């Protein structure tokens, strides 16, 4: 995965110039309250509010696995809520990650990033509470984003 830049830091605060999209995986049941979304919410309230409204109005919109919601939080910063997991781990023995949905969401995200001439910033999305493996998610990012000329930075949290 030579096209992805890996850094140690906070994916919610990319420090590069230009338009930036902070991307992460959400579940398909409207739950927002554990994992990376807490860091997103600590920084800005708009992505959570938009996600909850998107879920609440799902009968009349595209809220489903593979969908992407892009929320502007600052002039040059947007957050992409990507639906890439079915449910949550609570009460389930299987992992909720859905690689096909992440792949579809990344393809949709690429369209937004190209239209905005934006770079994409994320944690190792889909690999925390969603239970995915980076050996499966990383190549999707390489193909869908890096392969289309989009600069991608993945952040590993900590010192």
C-alpha cells in the first residue's frame, strides 16, 4: 500500500493545506457513541447531528450500507460518514464490518474528493469496533482513492 501516507496523530485534525475530508465508517442502525465518532463529536457537533437526521429520515433518503454523507464543518474541512458496518458487536458473535459496503462508500467518496480537489484523512477505518482487518480495508482505499489520484493519510492515534 505504497500510496497511503501513514502518520501518528489525530485524524480529526489534519494539518495539511487545502480541502480535507475526514472519513470514517458508521453503522447502519443509527448508533453514534463509541469509537472514532466520539473524537469526531468532541471536535465538531455537525457530523453527529447530520448522521442522526440522515438515519431518522432514512425512509426518504439513501441511508444504507455503502452510502456516504459529506458534512462541511469548516471552510476547508468536511467529514464523510460512510455506512460500512451492519449493526454493532453488542450481542453478536460476528463482526459488523461489511467490506463490500466500505468499497462502495470509498468509490462514492472518491467522487466527492475529486470534485473538491480534497485530500482524505482517516483512522484505520473499519478496523476498530467494526472488527475489520487493515489487510482487507487498506487495498480498498488504495484502489478506490489513491488509484484515482487522491492523497490519503491514515492516522495511528498515540505518541
